[in-house]
């Protein structure tokens, strides 16, 4: 099968949580690569910095809004080539102190919404016979992290959804993968740290590379997975982008000894 050659703005990617952090940086990277963008967030996003972009404000847990976003995307661009399920919320509290209401809210935003978006936009890609879905999971989807029962469950579930859709849609030309960021310096991190649950050194002392991730570290991995010409046979993976966090089984004194 011959590869299709795309010109400026001919590829279209929808990104949730596009107003800040990883979502905003992913939009910047794809914009520089010539993609048109559909940016979803709770509030409208100023799109003047992008070559070709549509901003849609609404609640991604609302199936009617998601269906409307799909319709508006096709009306404006006529196609969708990639979906980045990036939007998410955290909840840092012990399992015994987590209310059922908060647990459901985290699951709705972090897992149900990606399912709704995958159905709507992935469905369009399945009909077209090509496309890429990238779910932003977390190292918390690969490991247990204390005081994050709702968040951990949502990200483990998102990886399970990723693998299932990869199996169902791979033969239809649609690849589905996840990226699993470690700790990233974003607005979410600042908010979480403000509660006093962890310090910078708690993270950097554990990461073999000795630093937090930058939003661009994650955005570059997402952009690679979106691009069929670079990752066209990559399907169903959960890619850690964590500086070695999940690889490191060393005890603390041994880990820090190798910083010298």
C-alpha cells in the first residue's frame, strides 16, 4: 500500500486538556510539524499561536459534547488522524479517606472520557482506515503509588483500554498506544505539591536521570506515536517516559551512590 503524503495542515489531531501542561506542549510540537489541531478543554483556548486550530470548550465526560466535538471537527477539517487523550485529574488521599463521589469523578475524567472520545474519534478513524490514538496514562498505571487509589485505578484501566482497542482496531488501520509519564513539572504537579504530599527531592532522588520530566519530553513521545511514518508498526504499547523510574529497583542508598 502506498503511503499518503500529507502537506501543511492536512493531518488533524484532537487533544484534550490542551490549555496547559503536556496538552499545550503537544499542541505546540504538532503545530510545528504541520498538523491542524482541535483543542478541547473546560474553557476556550486562544488559538492565535497555532497555524490551524479549533478550540472547543466543554465537559469531556458528557457524551453529547464529545459527539458534538466530533461533528464540528469533521465540519471544519473533513477528517481526523490522531486523538490524544491527555486531560486528567488527580486525587491524593488514602483509600480509606477517598469518598465514592471523588473516586467516581476521577474515573469519569481519566477513564470514561477517553473511552467516549475513542468511540467518537477512533470510530471516525476506523471508518477512514487509518489513524492513531494516544492515551496519556502514567507510571501510576504500571505501579501502585500510595494515597492515589482512584488515580492509580483510572490509569491502570486506561492501559487496559489501550490494549483492548489496539487489538480490536489494529487490523482496521488504527493504532492505539499509551504513554506513561513519570513526574512532570506542570500545573498539576504544582497543585499536588502545594498540599505537602511530596517534595522535589522525593521525586528526583528516585529517578535515575535525577530530574522531573519536562512537558516536552512527553510531547515528543506523543508526537512520535501519532506519526504513522515513524511508528507505523507500534500498536498496543504502554511507553514509560519516566527517566528510568519504573526500571529502578535499587534501594535508596545504592541509587544515590550512582549519582556521584
